């Protein structure tokens, strides 16, 4: 029996030291109950109904004091002055302190990247941080005025705090590794819709994309950027759902020399910040027989869009650029086009094409 008593004292001492929520809640309920009982003894009948008493208790104990309900008997006033307000203020102070502490912890967790985003779905994840390039990517994503309102999760392995607080759409998570299953679960990877892998070097990008490829849902699309074309080719062979891009600086320089102005065309096509931009649209799976020429004329007439080509999957393999007008299209093909803004699937009258 003494041992059990000591254990109970130890548990109680722990709750007191931590000012735990169970202790605060119990103390508040006891104080409310004791105050009600004392007011009953003081015959403060107007204050005793439950709905009235809860309102009166909160307003009076917090010293807001609207004055619409108050003690009228001498004993009732002594109860309020000596018992209700002094002890109640102490409880309210502890409660506000705990709430402030929770808010501080929540903000610090968001700043340090310790939060869990496994509850998200259909969101965008960016793996990797580069001081200028990553912020630019966020700006390009958000500049698409017809984008689906997805959350963006920035995942890093660097020792840093949230670098993009000015973007309210961006959440931040700091991982120990991009290849650890438990760490990746915090990003909501299994339910993400779009993933960008932009590691510190090609090795990190390669291993991360290789790890993520079998972990994402079937409809998800992964984009990975490389400097070394050989690593991009190797990843394409093993991961069908990863679209690999490489630095095209040499090609752009040569094209600019041979055909002046080519670099500006590349910038316009890729940037959503200004000018006409390159977009893509997947054809409905149930689409009947159509030709490239039919869609070309429809898109130009109704959406001021110019079709560039057709791909047969989201990663752009076996893409046909500038196909002949009688080129047959099938459901599920992906159209690539230039337009002032994105053309949504719902904006196309497929029956009139």
C-alpha cells in the first residue's frame, strides 16, 4: 500500500511539474464545481442554471465582467472575491500559458521542418534545396493561374529553417535522408501527385528518384534534373514514371548562334511568368477516332493555342513533334501546346472537335 501511494504521489508530482492538460482540466472542473456549490449555499439562484453559470463563470473569472450577472448576496460576494476570482485567475493564467506554449511549439516545428504532412493528398513535393533555383521553381508553379490548388511540400536534408515563409502555399519538412521509408512518409509521398527531384548533385538525384519511383501512386509523375546525361538515360531505363531532364546549355548556345533569338523562345516557352507558355493536356481515355489536324484547328480557333506534338505517356517517351495533320490520336495520348494560359480539360468541348 505505501508503494502504491508513493507511485500515485510521483505521478501527481509529474503532472504538477509539467502543468499537464489533464491536471489543468481537472483543477478547472473542481474549481467550477466548488464555486457553484458555494454560490448555491449563498442562495445565488439566478446564477445556478447550467447555461447561465458557465457563461457567468467564464466572464467573471476572466475579469471581463459585463455585469449582466453577478452575486447579489453578501456571502455570494465573499465567495466571488475570496475564492472564485483569485483561484480562477491563476487557472486562467496557466491555461493561457499552455496555449501560448503550444502555439510556440507549433511554429517552431513548422520553422524547423519537424511537422508531419502524411495527411496531405494530391500535393506537390520538391526534394532538394538550391538557394535561387528552388524559389524560382515555386514562383513558376504559382504563376500558373489555372493550376490546381495543391499544397507544395519542400523536403530537404540540409541543416536549415523554412526558407520560403513568404509563400503560404509551401510547407517545409527536414529529413535525415531522402531514402528512408519512415522519413519519406512524413512528406505524404504515397498520396502525392507531382514530385520534383533536384538534389545537391546527380548522385543524390539518381538515388532519390530510384527510391521514390516504386513508392508513389500509379497516377503520380516524377521529374528529375541531371547534369550528366548518362545518369538520366540509366534512370529512364529503370523507372518508367520518372521524366529526366538535363542541362541544355550547349544546345541552346549553338542554336542561338545558328538561329538568333532561339534562347528567348526557350525562355518564353518554359516560363509561366510572362508570354505564351508550353502546356500539356491528356486526352480522355474514352475519346473516339480523331486526327491531329482536327484538334489543331479546334485548339487554334477556340483557345488560341498551337499544338506542338503528341506523346503517348506522361513522361514524353516516343513523342511525335509536328506530326502530319492526318496523324491518328487515341485516348490517353498527351497533347503539348503553346497558349497564353493553360487549357483545362473541362474547357474543351470534345464532342465538337
